[in-house]
C-alpha cells in the first residue's frame, strides 16, 4: 500500500513533468499483483496489517485467486475470487461452471487483517506453478 501512497504524493508534479511521455503509465499502475499466463507478478508481495492488495488479470487467460485453507495464519479470513467459503467450494465451483474466474482487465481486492504469510493459487494453473504469497507485517 505504501507504493500507491508514495505515487499519489509524487504523481502530480511528475505527471506534469512527464506529460506526453509513455513513462506516465507506470506512475498510474492500478494494481499490486498482476497475472501472466502462468504466474502472479510478483509472486510474493509484502504489505502491513490493514492494507488492501489489488490483483488485476493482466494476462489473456481466465484466472482465479484462491487462498489455501491450510496456508493462512490462524484467525485469517479465507479469500477468493467468487467469494467462496473455503478452498473446496472454490475448486468445485470452478470445475463445475468456471465460477470465480476473473478475465483480462478484471480486478480483485482483499484487505489483510492478520500478520503472517497468506498463500494462494490460481485453480486452473496451479499445476503449472501459479502460486503466490502475501506477507503481512505488523
């Protein structure tokens, strides 16, 4: 979250200085974690307790963001695209009807209230290694 606050603080002056320059696009990035065909970019992202992480499907394939039931700190809320109650429900919904998919340009966000490592994956691309981790610091 610090990155977005920093960019907002410097954005006004920088945008004026860079008007018409293609570098402006990087100053207005709207997500923390992107997605390619088979990976989260970056695959590990660090935030502080209370920060909201924004994922955006920057690839051309449908993806999911699904927390591992056993991959969260004690007391952490389960998170997934499709707002499922748990990992098994998310998997079943995706395999039945592709529920929980986000497509190119779609975004998903989750606020992390518990410190520790929060591990997640993309259901259709997990076997190819599309896994990620959010590290939440106090």
